[in-house]
C-alpha cells in the first residue's frame, strides 16, 4: 500500500515532537497508557450492555514490555482496538486541536518544553521513538492491521495477524549520540517508576515482567549446620499500578497538583483549572466526585462538537463518558468524574433522567459548583473575572433558559459593568452601593462605558449620583427581564422605562407641558408616520435636544438580537420607537415657529431631529443618502 500523508497540522506537531528535546518527554508513556485504558473502558462498557461480548471486568489488562536488545517498548491492551479506517482517521490526524491553538498562541516559542508538559496524545511517542508500530484488531473485526510510521514523511497501513482483539503500540527507541538519558527508557525499572509516577491511578491492571529477588535455601548446610541461602532473581509478572483512582485517594496521596495533572491529561487542557472540587458524600447513595472548572473556553465550546457531561464510574470502572444529566446546562463547562458503588453498571440515559437518587447527586453537585464559584468570586476577584470572560455568557444564558428555572441559582454569580467605576459589579454590590433614596437598579444597553455615559437618557440618573450598569451583551436585557428585581429593587432600562425620579410636582409640571405642546408633538408624529410609535415631550432630557427611546418590552438590543438570528433578517421583532423632545432646547422653539409659518420647513426640521436621535441612539438611518442630502440642503 502506498504511503499515506499526515494531515498538515499533525505533521507540524509531529515535527516538533521529533526535533525538540523535552525534559518532559517521559510523559509519552502516560499518554499511551491512557489511550489503552480508554480503549478498555470502551470495550468494557460494550460488554456491560451486551453479554455476547463475553468479557468481564477481570479479563482486561494492559501489558508493558521492555526489550533492551531490540530497543523497543511495547504497550499492549485488550481494549476495543481499531480498524484500518480508524487507524487512518485517529492516528493520521491530531486529535486535540487545542494543542495546535496553544502552539499558535505561543508562536515559535512553542518549541519549548512547555508543550511536552501536557502531552499531545499518541504523537508524544515520537519524542522517544524514531519509529512507531501499532498493531490492532478491532472488536467485531476478523482482520488485524499494522500501522507504521517513522515520522512526518507519512505512514503505512497493512493487514497483519494478531491474536484476539486489542492493540499493541511498539515504540522503537531512538539512538542518540549522547544516548544515556534516552537509553534509560529501556530499563524495566525506569519504566516501572514512570508508571508509578504518572499512571498509578489507571483503573486497569498494568502488568510488567520484573525482576524479583529472594533469599532461598540451597539445600546445603553451612559450617554451623544452618541451611545455606542464596539470592535468586526471577522474572515475575506483576501488577505495577495501585489502581486506586485519583478521586478515591486522600488529599495527602493526591494533592492538588496531582489532581491538576490528572485533569490536564484526561481533559486535554494545557491550562490549570480555575476551580477544583473534591466531593465525598455518604448517605442513601454514597459517591465521590472530582470536578474541575476550566480556566478558558474550550475551542469548540460554542459548537455542536462540544460534548458536555461528567464521566460516571462505578467502583472505579467507567460506565459513561459524558453524562450530561447531572449538572444543568449553564454548568456544562465543568469537567470531572463521579464514582459510586451504587451506580448500576448498565445505567442508561433514560434511567438516569428518572432516577431520583441520581437527581439528588446532580443537585448536590450543582450546589457545590455554585458554592465554589461563589467562593472564587469572594476570595479571588481577578480569577473570577477571568472565569467570567470565559464562561459568563453561558451563565447568563442559563439564567434566561427555561423561563428562568435556574435564575435563583445563578443570579449572584452574574457580573455587569458599572458605568460609574468602569469595573465589574455583582447585583449585590450594585444594590449595596445605592445611595439613600435610590429605588431602582438602572441599566442601559451600550457597547461601551464611555458611550453609555454620553447618552442623553443617562444624564438625569448620573446627576443624582446613581450608578448605571452597562449592558454590552445582547443577552443582558433578557437576564434582567427574567429576574425582574433584585432584593426588592426593580430593574429600570433608562432608554425605555420611567426613571421614577420625578416628584409629584415635577409630574404635574410635565403634564401641563404635554398639553401645552400637543400641537408640536402631533405634528411630529404626523410627519414621521409609522417610523415612530409616539412623539412626546421628554422628562429625561436636560442638555440634549432629542432622544430616541423605546416603549413596550422590546428594546433596541433585543431587536438587534432577533435581527441577527439566522432567517430573521427581514421582518423580525421590532422595538417601538419613541421620539422625545426637549422643550427647553433652542431647536424646539425653531420648530414651533416653523409650524406656524412654514409647514414644509417644519417637516424637514422634524426629519432632521429624528435622524439625529437615531444617530445618538446608535440606530441605523432608514435612508442615509436622503438624510444627508436633507441636512446639507438645510445648511
Ligand atoms: P486522544 O486520546 O486525545 O483522543 P490520541 O492522539 O492519544 O488522542 O489518540 C487518538 C485516537 O486514537 C484515540 O482517540 C483513539 O480513538 C485511538 N487510539 C489511540 N490508542 C488507542 C488504543 N490503544 N486502542 C484503541 N484506540 C486507540
């Protein structure tokens, strides 16, 4: 068969693996063993679902053989194996694009040892080997295949013989000029130490043939008549890992660093997690969980490719890879494992959804995640804000989702931008900072704090010394619509809601003005027609002449949100616009005069006022060319 080419990205990584000297290259073994363990998990789950597989838990194992003379290390498993197609797909192409993303972020510095620390799966074999051979027979397949590669030039796949289902990964260790260090990997004892160091918790037994020495009686006697003994060394097959999963180990045996290393290699993240939770529960159902809050958004987080969910284990054996029924949608970034002897082995999704005990586990874990986030928010603001950058959006979606069923859980985790201090605040902090007399929580949708501060509507609010939260994400207004209030304080959108700042006297005064200038507002409405729902004398404007606001539940941001949803470009949901006029502004008087003397000119003035209001509100003009012509003509 002709030589096949690696995918371009894979080739780059492979090149790096081969050409760099890593101090961390010993992690290759952890990566290969973890693949074997995953492959066994897969076949074991199959066996649980289907007895005709004919395998039980005791049958599974991983074997490591070191052959000094042949300069090979072979890792063998009796897991699910791979077909020729799977070998082509899985080994010809780098699996975690996160790695590449990382490399690209680092630029050329990526060829540092850092990359070796988190590993790049199967390819890390090339850090120590100049040739890798994989022999595999997939479950349900009659034939076995041999994949072989000596690096970026490509690889070949040929049919071959293999007894039974499973995989052998044979690594031909490089010969290096100053080869002492690399030759270390050909020592059985060094390999055994590496297993202990990185793979001790693997749930399947890792067998090695090791030398074991014992004093044995020779059958002869010494001068004193005692039996003679000699040291005999034999090769024995031993299980070299403790098989205690990391989440079952005490904090002393599995300190945070060890758990973090587990997280990074299991969930393929090169960054340390933001949060680490150890949960241990005893009761009607007892279980242990080790959960992680990642520091950054996985590259595929907002795509269909992203698989949320926790790994489920029963007594240390994986029974489900992505159980997404335990945590709510808004916590789908959480990674980790839950292990309970009470989980039945052939658990199905249907069972999960209806099992009350499992629901109890889920709701407890959900509370713990929330608690951990609240703790970070309290104790390490910078860390929390960085978490917020990564996952704030999903927390906000979660608040809105399902008519706000999780809003109670999430409302104290939300951050909004404060216009006063140009920094993030929680709702609790906003309310705490409210001066005497402030009754509402003010917010405005704007793309920046600077723009929000310059908005005419914001003027009277700032004048009172009240803070305004700046909503720069379309989802933000949906969040406040769902929450409605916080600690009894109602949310107030300063572009569309009554600011509630007027005294009774102010109100009377305003009503009088409405009456007095009715002729003007009516004229404006007539001129603008359906473009606006209403024209009124503003109660918010102080120094600016006009203002475009909205009435009803739909704001400009919602309109934009709906407009940008695919398929909604044309009609969509529209905000009803209100043109507000400042009766104290000079242009207002000009307009009044014109209505009395020259209706056509007055209509042009109205159109300009409306156009300016649209511009100030950041709304597109219906007819920009016509509008410009009009303005220039008037000048
Ligand atoms: P990852 O393990 O992160 O998916 P790897 O590069 O380590 O990435 O492996 C790529 C894929 O090759 C695995 O996802 C798996 O499908 C397959 N694979 C690797 N080793 C084995 C093995 N020992 N048995 C079966 N499949 C394997």
